[in-house]
């Protein structure tokens, strides 16, 4: 989703608050809770999950291992829920011709650098670039090439776009400040 007028263009970036991340977090928490309950029921000697007998699972070593996997899975699932809740990686790219600046904002992990805000002068933007790597896990990143700075990514890292989609996506920020496109 993006907003565009004659003088201002805003591109909103989707963060980690996606349907897929929420599904994986649910699956991971449910599976980890199952492992933890089965491991704990082998310790207690009673079946804590109805219909699932734990009499054939010995607490040492299988029950301990299942409890360990359950605890590790719960921590990983809670981590996924926290990143989705805080929308890590989400934000916007703002280009303003009237004022002559570009503003790139992203939400980060909690802490001192939670808000990542980069403000640039449009005259310093040299080009819009595309990094494309093929292979088993293709990686396509759209970035701003700025004079005297590192390349600044404009898209999400895990966004699965085709080369045609990336070309269309690269044309909009390049057309607005009238800079070239590199990397095709």
C-alpha cells in the first residue's frame, strides 16, 4: 500500500505482523505445550492429556528431553508472538519533493533503538538499486544508494517478489526523485 501525490510519496512496509508468522507461532506454541505436558506427565505418572498415554515414556531420558523441547519451543513461539505484536521491520518510506528530503522509518526490537529513523536530503540520493541473487533461496532487495552512506534497504528482506514486480517497485522511488535504477 502506498500514497502518492504530486509532491509527496509514501510507501508503507509490512513488518513481521503477517498471517504466516501468526500461524507458525500458534503451531509452535501448541506443539511445544504438547511436548511439555507429555514430558511432565511422564514425571508425575498420570496422563495430563486425555487420550494420550504416557506410561511407555520413561522420565529419564525421554521425559526430560521432551520437557526441554517443550520449553525451547515455548520460548521460540513467544519470541515469534512478540515480534508479530510489535511489528518488527514495519514502517514507511517517505519522499517529499517540496521540502527536498526522504525519510525512512522502521520499527526495531525493543530497547534503545526501537525506532529507526533515517532522514536524507533528496540531492544526496544517487540511485535506486536492486540486489538479486538466484539459487535455492533467491534474495531480492531494493535499496537506496546514497552519497557518503551505506545502501539503505527499501523493501523487506523476506519479500518473495519476481523480477518483474521488483522492476515495477524500483521504478516508483526512482521516478519520484528522478534518479537512475542500478542492478538490472
